[in-house]
C-alpha cells in the first residue's frame, strides 16, 4: 500500500501562489504507526524540529545515501547501544562511526568474567556521591557500577594490548576492529549480547576516535609503554598511526561522493565535541588541505544536541554554520539539514523504531508484489532495503586509500605549491 502524504506535512503547494505552507494536524487516535504519529502530530515548536529530523532521515535513507554517525556521551555504559544504536547499525545504512575512547572502553564491562551478567545498575542523579565513593561505586549520571569493574576492564585491555597482533603501528580503525574481535570472543564466553565494537567488527564498520588519548583504553597502553621504559616489562611496540586514520576517513568520504552510485552522503550527529568534528572534517581535508577539485560536503545533516547555539562551541553550531566551512552542501542545506535541541537519549528510540518500521513495511510489500514492482511504486524502498551486511568499508580501506593516493598524484603541482610560505624565522 502506498503511503499518502500525512496531513501535517508542510507542503508549499498547500497555498498556491502565496508562498505560505499551511499546518494541518492529525488526531493521535487516528495514527496506526510511529510514522503516522511523527508526521501528523508534531506540527510546531520543538515537535516540528523532531518531525523535520525524522523526515530528513527518511529522505536520506530512501535516497540510498551512506550514513555516517557521530556519537558522544556514555552510550555503551548506559545500554543505549543495545536499545537502538546496534539495531540502526544492522540495517546496512551506516558506512562508519565516530565516537570516543570511553565509549569503546565501557563497551567491554558486561562481558567481564568477574561480574554478574549485568554489572550496571541505576542510581538517582541526586545521589550522595560521597557515600557512593565510600562504597567504591562509580557513577555516570544515573548509571553506576563497582569500581572493581574498571580495574578488571583495565586488566582485560592491558592483556589484549600485550598480544602479538598489537605489537606494531596501526590505524585506530584497525586497532578497534581487532579489539572488537576480542570483545566478541569474550561476549560469547560470557553468553551476553553483542556489544558495539563486536558488532562493528562483524559488519566491518570502521570506528573512528578523534581523541584516542582521552580515555582509558589508551591509558592502559600508556601503562604498558611506561612499564617498558621503567624496565618492569618488555618493550611495548603498539602505536597508533593517526596520519593513516585521518587519511582513511578521507578515503571513505571520497567513496561516498564518487564511488557510491548515489554520489552523496548523509550524517547523523548525536551530541557534539570531537566525534562531531572528526565526522565533518574529511570535506575540508580533501578540498582545502589536499586540494582535490569537486569535493562536496554532506547532502543531509541532522544533529541532536543539548548545547545552546549561543555558547560558541562546535557542539552547538548548526549545519548552516558548517556550510560556510564547506562541510555541508550549500545548495540544499535549507531543505536537507536540521538541528534539534534535545537529549538524544530521549528521542532516538522513537526515531530508530519509526525508521525500522518503515523498512519492515517495505519488506512485507516486496514479499507481496516483488522488489522491482515495489521500487517502481515507491522509489525510496530501494534505499531502505539495502543489504543488511552494509558497506563493509573496513575491508575495502586499502583499495579506497590507494584510489585517493592516485587522485593526489594528479594534484602534485598544487600540493607542492601549498608547502610554500615565507615563514618568519627566529633570530638570536
């Protein structure tokens, strides 16, 4: 069955010639799906922002754009990765993920041998933190766990980092891919649901961390390095190749613009900080720094953030500001971008569920009338029904980086010119 436009949809044709878009709503007791509810019952104010976020994501997914996700905040310690993030990654719509070292570190807690099946418990935000400290309890907002969980996670990460496969220089994406395999083995041993890194390993989905030294995974690497320097243990040879990791991110952006048939990218930014910036920086890296012609920013850009735009931070700046940097497409941003002032934990379950329901509906329709007939009737079904195995970009990273290197050779003269500047020299 073809979905008709819901009455709340703002349509320029509602008032021909007036330049106005009328607002019409639908009763909640007339809505049978989340799609109906979001399109029909959120006509104004913050609700309208939520509706626009949803309809932009719906357009991007239906168009078949590879989606990149930037996520800040304790999404793994809070269990949100199990609730809605992993179901979103398993659709095949997502090309890569940008997050924090802490997200990767806390992802391992539930599979530790020494702790109950669920080591995380709820506490009030207004807890007596001094009392919690006396109990050796760590609090993250309204989530808590025993301090022993951290100590055992440190032991686990340190043991992983001492394995022979880590005794060399590698990109952060390779490091997290390999760590994800070890997390997966530990999860199978403990018989707990798959976590974030193990899911990304299974999907060959690259995981970027723009500030790798700002978290406990790297703190344990520092410990092993210091032990080697102090003569306590053997030399620690693990090293992150930040140049390769940033170049790899650029290669994936170029893939989305050139190699992928859609020729465009979409991004979903949850929270701000370093994950957001890392997710947006491939465009200026390719166009301004490496000098490649014809590089474009994201066609679709949706962000959900609590930071007020007046605080001047990168976290709060809307997609329109990113247009001035070239990170977002300047010709379409008024129709394809939105910034929602909200705590993403309060809206993402609804958004993801609505999008997954759309996919399920298309799957049922395709089973009934056939995929080709469905796509002819509803073209966005093609984007929704992309293969669930996803893009598996990590498995293509060498090939994609080689293509980018070849493109740089054509820019040799420009690149050499970019090295020249009359630097003022120090005098003594």
